[in-house]
C-alpha cells in the first residue's frame, strides 16, 4: 500500500493516526496510533510510466535545497512559486517509542503543552504566574505521597489548596494565544501529531509571513512554558477513555500490539497507560523535552513560495539561537525473532473482528517496497484480493483490509491485516479465508499484469503527493529522517520498477510463517 502524503486528518493536539480507506478505516481512526501518513487510492486509469514522469521528478529534486545550522538543526526547502503560500513542518525525531519506562504518554503530553505558549505568549504576567506553577508542582507531589500513605484527610486538604492555586494561576493565562496569532496572520491548518516514531508540528502561512513563522516557532521551542499541565492531564485521560478504555476495538488493538512486541517499545500505546498518565508531572515532561528537543534532533521542511537564501538567513537569525546539545538517547532494544504463533482473544460488546500480523523489517530495509507491494496486492481497495475474496465472493466479512508499517516503520514492525466479520459467520471462517490468500502469495507467482497494476498505482500516488505543499513536506521529512536522505523518496520508483513475481514470492515465504504470526480475535460477548 504505497503511501501518498498529505496533512493528517486530526484535530489540533490530538495525535493523528494512519487514516485507512473504506469502512474499516472509519472505525479504526484514532485507534491504531501509527504514522502520520495517509494512503490514497491511485487513479483508476493512470497512464504515466516511470520513464515518462522521471523528468518531472528530476525537476522537483532540482528545486529542493538543504542546509544545516552550526547547532545541528537541518532545513529542507522546496521552492515553489505557484501561489503565495508556504507550508511549514517541524519534525522532532521522537515519539512514543522513545519514552522512559513508567512514563508512557509523555511524548504526546508534550505535544499538547507545546501549544500553551512561552514566557511572552499565553500569559499576561509570567513573573507572577511562575511561582504559582511551581507551587502546583509541589502540591501534586505531596498529594501523591499522601495518597500512597493512605492519609485521606491530608489529601483532601492538599487538593483544596491545589485547586485554589490552580484557579489563581489561570488568571494569568491567555488561552489559545499562539493559535490566535497564527490565524490573524492568515495561517491555516495549525496542527500537531504524535506517533510511535515522531512528533510533528505544522501549518501554512501567506508567503510574506515567513519571518513570523521563524519568530513564533523558534520561541516556542527555545523557552516553552508548560502551563495548564494538570488541566491537560484530564484532557488526555479523557482521550484515553474515548479511544481505548471505552472502545472494544481500541482495547483489542492495545492488547494485540503488546502481544506482538514483547521487548521493543512499539508494544506500548502512544496515548500512554492510565497509571503512567496519572503520575506524570511537569519535571517528567521538561526532562523529556530537554533530552529530545535538541537542535540535531529537529528537522524542518519549508515548501512553497520562498527563496532558499532568505530562509537560510532567517533560520540562522532565529533558530541559530539554539545551543548545540548532545544527541538524545537511542533505542537499544531489539525485538527478538518470534518463535511461535501468538494469540489474543477478547470477548467484548462488539461485532467480531479478526487481526493477523507478521513481523517485517524497517522502512530503510531494501525489501521495504516489496512489503508495500504485498500489502497493495492483498488489500489496496475493492479490487484487492482480500476484498474480492472475503467480502465479494465468500461474503464472510463486511470489510477486509491491511497495511504495512504498524505501529511505525522506523524500526522493524508489522504487516497487519484485519477484517470485520459478516453476520452469520465466524472469525474462524474469516481467518481461513484470509490465510488462504496469504498462502497463495507463497505458492503461486503473482501475474505480471497484477504486479504492473500495483506499480502503476505507486507512480500515481507519488505524483499526487507532489501536488500538495504540506504533503511534500511530510514526505521529504519521513524519508530524510528514517532513511537518511530525502532523495530516497524519489528513488523508490526505480526500486519499485525492479520488483519481480519472484521477489514477492521470496518475501512472502520468508515472512508469512506460523511462528512469525500474531493473531487477534475480538469476539462478541454473546459468541
């Protein structure tokens, strides 16, 4: 399922997830918590060949420039003068997978707080606000200690004082001032998203507001103030209740993922566990920020009506103020090869669902495009094998889809398939039908016609991504950070064109093994 990039469909401060096509996608939005990449359906009858679009791709590559500041922060600029608009994207190479043990959810929490302002934005008087924020931190720590000791009377007294201080601190807050500044300047699409692999901040502005963006964003991460921390804690806990605790599919996804990843932090939810969210404090967020939001861990894409020389000059003026810092900690944990089939079965008030996932290598692996091709063959739209077989022919499922790269793709991950069972049929029937299609890839070579159709779709999707400034910003940064060079985005067409039926069969045989399989069965409580 080759992706085409565009702005994630997510509400401000709410992490985006991969927005999946069709009926299944509607139900799973917000639950998978994966990449901020949106696969699009390819054109029905795309006609451009790889050779015919290569000159256009070469032209786009020629319009991209890059530079790195002395502090290590990198900028990628794509000059486009089609309209007086510029899209901006800051990519922090840190996500849910980077969180310390016992602090799940801190990456997403920080994303929320990044909109609360600075010492000058979002407050009427920071000097008077600051001691109140610090007092709330102290009271929160005391409340936790008293709760552990079972001192209920002391807890009540501390909570009462906390609420008084919080009310006093709120008098200095200017809600949503950051977003209001952006909107008054003509900005649109102010948003952010946290995934397992990254945290991104983005919006678009008129071309004559380039310096405003430089000023706002550099200050946002130079001297942030994580105000309204405890109010936001309740917002995030409510998100968790909505997406997971009160959602049968959400609960299934969380348990399935934890079963598939026993060692690697991909097994933990980006939203965080309730017990961790309740105990997170401002020190945790500030420590996380200081460790990961360092210049050499931030990459910026600027796409639109700009001139690279001006961008570099302003970047040096504003972002050059950042002090160079050591590289953040790297994830050292490696998921060991799975040795046997794993299974999660849950009975909840839900229609029955079936999930089946297999471990696969990271985005940077040479076989990545082959895995994407397999996902496309099996589950790319209504002409895919799973839809045609499970939904149209056998009618054992109401929907059947899948994708490659769950829950992220910076590290080894899963190629995942799922289906919503049709009334009168069982998840066992769905499992057999789905498995038959997977086994066919191992035993029967894909026809050249079917393979060429997938390749054509991939070319069409890449062309679509070039139409959107923000889509290009996302695409360039995904490949820059995860593969080491943004040019790999364009080189993927060459890799796709070389895929053969034998490649598909080889990877299918290596991957779709029983011992590499994780199964999830969400059964109705009546089943």
